[in-house]
């Protein structure tokens, strides 16, 4: 289980649906950071995800037309 931090800040990071979908794309979503969920964290968003460490770790994820750094 790891905490993933998305650098930068966009409105999507405060959206539970967006964060949940990203979490399940990367692995198994465990938790969304409370400060992120309340839009209180200004520079990044965090989610806790269960990852398979036998696979390569991703440094970014493409969602629609935007590349999000992790």
C-alpha cells in the first residue's frame, strides 16, 4: 500500500469520482486523503493505492487529453 501524490493542482483533484477512477486504474484504491477531498491541500492531491510491485510503477497517467504526474 502506497500514498501517491499528484503534483500541481487542478479542479479534478477535488473530485471523488476522478480520484477514485485514477486509483482503480493504477491499482486498488484504499483511501482518498481527507485534506485532498476537502480541497484544503493546495499543491498536490494524495490517494492511497494497493499496487502490485511485480509490475512497473507509473510516473504519470493520461486522463482524457491531459497527462497527470504522480
